């Protein structure tokens, strides 16, 4: 036992000393494992946390003989396994200089696609699911570009009720393991793109306090924070606790040149425009007014706006001149939301006997964030109207639909207006999270078998408040009473006609779990090991909406503006699972087989909402020589529908749509009758934004089944004994999925129906009839969550790390150097939205940007150099995102693709330790060259860029001071 303990200690120490930062991808550590899959510290995993919080006692030597690594249920001595795990230790996290984990993890090369982060600013409307909106200060991970719902986030191997990685205080994190391959047999549902496992600090002794601050070179986006952690331990116990606080100030989009104005690409022309809903109003009038104003007739109507006076005379108006008359909403929008977080945590364990330990880990997070948007845009589609007989209306036509005369032939004309007098729209989020993991663990006598029984409870509550949302009934009353909304001078009277709706989302997770792990019998090559276990988990969600924001499905409106309309939703599910994994050593120290191991796993899951599924894996670890590991894993993966996908209420979403029915002849329209119903010949679409109804499947009477697929990984890890300090790895991966769980995008619905008149999507489209003023316009598109589509993606990960051996320059000591490189190449990202249907086809999104899948750059990588000399140390890091193609970049012409440039970010860090004060000072600069993101125009956010991938703040200066007692 002593020899084994010593060997493991030496192996762990060697791993720490030979680490290079880029093996850990984003910010290569200075003292962790030397290859991307090495786990050098005891890992506290999902099903066998028998080594968690182990107190410093005689049992510690026994604990060190084997640990549970991320991606496996088996307790292992081996540092390198079949699972390609990337590890970020505390040094890597600290060198990043960022107090929130989102900005650290989301820079990993294996992250792609759409991911929610702290830059997102949106009011969210009535959508319940946090993963479908931003603005709440959250950050979520999308491994392999498969989406945040296909990446499982764990704390010490246990699921979180809220997978916001920003809420985890950095001071409680020992390291982060990132497994970028499917792991359903180990962790169950959601672990398709991979797993992010936060390992907490244990056995900490003393007190550490830290303060930090930062500001952008533009003088905004200021942040500051502090943390304190303390711990003690004895022969039979340990306890660690701490507090963490950080705050970010908001940054306005108008303070960056690339986002100061909305950029719009249409018919090949790029304009600095904005919203067509303007303070002077945009009104539709009959073609008979064309001669009076000299306007161009489109679809039998003209567009006009007020030019002078109070709007009571027809002479006060002129033709609407878009985009010259557009409204710049970016003047008011946040490019970074204001946010602050307060965290508290307590971790500990106590040895009840020599073979029985009680442990408990708990933390609390309170996140407050706020976003801001321009004053509300409104239109008659929100449910108000201006009657032809109203004295404030000089045109003799009805704008909108008068409920007293819905068939009025002079009614139904459009009227859009920007309500500057109502004030800026604010949306605040107040989120509270509680996570508790507690239980018992022990050993079966003096045998190799260990067991643990755990209780996991998580609860999250998010309260969203929207301010200055127009109350439609009060607005209509003001119109009827003679308030002249045509005249901007009367807009201040609208200040009191607003509501502040509230949306509350609550979800909870309760889980009980039992696991056992040990040796079965000895084989010639070593001991055969087995891990078994079972769990029961129940999840609940509840979403409430104040009455003024409840969506009326018959009208598509509510008591406030359409953007804020939503529906309540609630539901629960439960799952019972049993699982097993066995490690079988086949050969050891034989010619051509220094070691050969077979790893087999299986998991059975039974969901009360979507049925049962069984998934297995087979993995091989082969070392032909001691320096080279050949590894391969084939596993089945699945994702059960989550509660949002099942029970989310019906919500109005208003995406932009490139309507394929624009400009078609009568003959062409006849070929696409289902998609272009009621569209007139040579139709010109004046409404790029359409109404869609998003909802969970059960809400509209549909059922869902789990996604199913396979994950294949084959890799090599080489640590040459003939070249000290060098390690490298390469992994080839391939993931396939079918029966995708996804909210259908409006563009997918319309384009799918356009390609096939018999498509099931056609029934989801409703257009205004031929006898209406809006003939041909989309009235609503239903976009519920469904099982439809297939997806496959493949690529290569590569790492190279080098710790430069110390070299002698005589009297000059140059210090110690380390270098690391990590990269991901995305070969394919194939999606077929309607497999098996006529006209269905597969699109490879690798190397593209699209609103549906986000940023799929083919190459991503990081290069890091570390230096240390005495009390000084420094780091320089480069992050690369390859060029890509912006799909359907033109708002008017389908199929126009434009290039997006590659981006190279640089960051530096310099640290100095003051031993006499037990203190350390670090300073750094992020985005050193102040690189701006590539433009994507109206296909992005309000900022003209992909804010989920690129830095929008620019050059950023930060500093941190730490003192230990």
C-alpha cells in the first residue's frame, strides 16, 4: 500500500510539474497535467464521490490509491484514460483575471454555436426557458456547437438546478474538468456534447482574501469584486467556507463604432438604418394618396410619416423615406448588461467512524442584472386602432381594426409608432439559486469496495420585471378621448399609460442516489473493477405571468405590447436509472502491449414523460509502449425532453423572416400554393418581422421522445520519455443525433413548406386572407418544440505542450518557460431539418454563421506562453477564431452568403508575489489590440455582431490583489 501510494504521489506530482497551459485549452495552467486528458487531483464524480472531502487521516493514503475521473464511474490510478478530459486548474482560472466563469470557459476551442453569456441583452418577453433568452447575467456552455441543452453542467458530479456557470464562485473551485464527448452511460440525459464538471476545494487551511477591479479602454463596463475563503481541518473533519461578490456596470451599444447604428443589408445595399417604427409614425394609406404625396405604391398602398405641425392636417405629412427616417434604437441598448452577484458556500465532512464519513456541500447565489432597450415600438397589431371618425385622424381611414366594425372596407391600414414619451424599457432579473449535496460514504470492511449514498437538492427562482411596457387599453382610451398620438408633443402624456409586468420562473431538482465501486477479481494484467448504482430524480418547474402579460391566442395580443406577452406553464417529470461500468485489464507489460484495458458501461433510464431508453458504451485503452496511449470510445447518447420543452406556455416571438414568396409571378405562386397562400402576384413584403408562437409540446397536446445518437472518439496521447516536458494529443470525434428536440425556426417552417407543398410544416403557417389589407402577410407561424430533424458533427482536437527545461546562461537566469497550444477543427456539422420528407436535404453548417446554429467556425485555437522567475510570473495568450460564411446575409435576397473575417485576440497577465506580506498582485489586459468583431448585420443581435462568440467590450484592463493569512 505504501509503495502504491508513493507511486501515485510521484505520478501526480510529475503531472503537476509538466503541465502546459494549453492542454487545458483556454488558459493553460502552470501546474497541472501535461496532456489534455490528465486528471491529477482526486475527482469528485457523479456516481462514486467516495474520495470527496476526504479528511487528512490514515485513510487518506488509501484514498489516494484510486480516484474517480470525469467521464467514468470507475476509480482509477491511471492519470490518462479513454476519456479526453480538458482540465483548468486554479492557476488557469486565476490567470484569466475574470471573476465570472462564463468568460473563462466560453473561450475553450471546443465551445461553438449559440451560447448565452453576460453580453446578451434582451427583454426576453414571456419565454420561460432561461436557455432561450439573455439579459439575466447568465452564461451557459455549448460544447461541440450542440447547444446549451446538450451540455451537462455538474458540481462535484451532481446536477445543477440552474446551469448558469456564472453563479459558481471562483473561490470555491479547485478545478474544472471538461469532457467534450458523449457520456450518457455515465451521467444520463443531456451529456451529448459533453460534460463540464466543477470540482470544489477541500482540505483548505487558513484564510485568503482578494479584491479585483477592471475597466474598458472606452471608460465603461467597469467591474469590481471581492472574495474571502477560510478553512480548517483536523484528524476527523474538514470545513471550508467563503463569500464572493462581483459587480459589472452596463455598457451602451452606442459607445462602440461597430454597434452605434443598426446595419441592414437589403438587395445588396448596406445601410446604417434602424427601426422603421419611428417617433413621427409610419402609416399606410390608400393608393389614392400617392398623387398628393408623390409616394411609390406597394401592394395598393403607400407609406407616409408626419413631417410638420401637429398631424391634424393632411398637409403635415410626406412620404416615408426609409431608411433615412429610421430610428436608432442602439442609442439606448446595452451591449453589456448591468449585473452583480453575491455567493456564499460551505463545504465539509466528518468521519463518524474509520469506515463511515458524513459530508455536506452547500452554496447560495443571488444574481441581479438589468438590461435596457429603446422606448417601446408599437403598432396597430398590438391591439389598438384609430377610427376613421376620430377627430385626430385626418385621413378618413381606420388604422387597425375597429372591433365595432371589423369588416370596414376602409379599415385595416397599418400604423407604427415609437413611444418616446413612455421612457426607455428596462428589464431586471433577480435570480436566487440554492444547491445542497449531502450524504454518507464508506467502505465495506477492509475490502476494496466503497459505497456512497447522496441526496442532491437544487432550487432556482428567477423574477423578471419589465418596466415601461405600454398598457394597450389605457392607450386606446387616450386615443378615443382625443389625445393626438400623431403629434409628438403629446407623447409625454403617455408616461402614465405603462405597466410593469412580472414573470417568475421556478425550478427544482431532487435526487437520491446510491453507488458502489470496487474490485471483482484479479486477472493476469490486473484487477477487474466494477461500478454499479442507481438513482431517482424528480424535477419541477413553474412559470407565472401577471395578468397584463397573458397572451390572447385569438388576437396574438395581451394587455401590453406583443413583445411582452406570454403564458404560464408548469410541469414535472421523474426518472429512475440503474447503471454499471466495468474496467477489464486484458494485457500488461507484454510486447506491443505495455497495457491494454477494456471499459464497458450501460445505463437504463425510465422517464415518466418520454419512456425508457438503454444506452451503452465500449472503450479501449491501449499502450503499445509506455509513452503512447491509443484510446477509443463508442457510446450511445440520449437527451430526454426537458421541462421547458414539455410544458413551456405559448409565447409570441417576432423573428425576422426572408419570405420566399416575395416577387413571385402567378405561375410561380401556384407551384408553392401551400407556403404562399393568399400572396398576390409580384408581392412586396413590407413586414420583415413576423409573429410566431413558441411553446412546449405538451402545452399544445403533443408528445415528445428522447433524442438518440452515437458518440465516437478515437485519440492518441504521446508523452515522449526522450524529450522532457513535451506532451501532445490528437482526438478524432464524431457525434450523430436523430429525432432532435428543437423549437422550429420560422425560416425552417416557411422554407420547408416552400420546397414541398405536402410538408408537415405547412399546417403551421397562417397568412392574412386575400380580402384583407394585409393580404399575403404572415399572421402567425406556430413553432412548438418537436422531434424532427437529424444532426451529425465531426472534427479533430489537437494539443501540444512544452515545458522548457531549465537552461544555463551563466550568471543570467532567464526563468522558467512553458508553452501550450490547443485547437479544434470542425470538419462537418450536418443538419437535415425534415429527413424523409420530399425536398429534404442536408446542409453542412461547418464554417458558417446562422441564426439557428450560431457560430460554427472551422478552426478555433489558443496559444499560451508562461514565464516565471522568482516572485514574478507572466502569461501571454492568443485566441483564434477562423473566418466563416454568414448565411443568408441579405434581408431581401435568399441565398446571399457573405464572408466574416477571422479574429485573433491577445491577452497578457503579470503577477508579483510579496512573501513578507503573504500577498500577491496581478494585472492584465484582455483584447490587447482592441479587436472589433466581424459584422453580421441584421442576422445578429442589435449590435450587428455575434455577441455569443466575440468580444464586444474591447480592450479591457484589470487588476487583483490577494492576501493569505
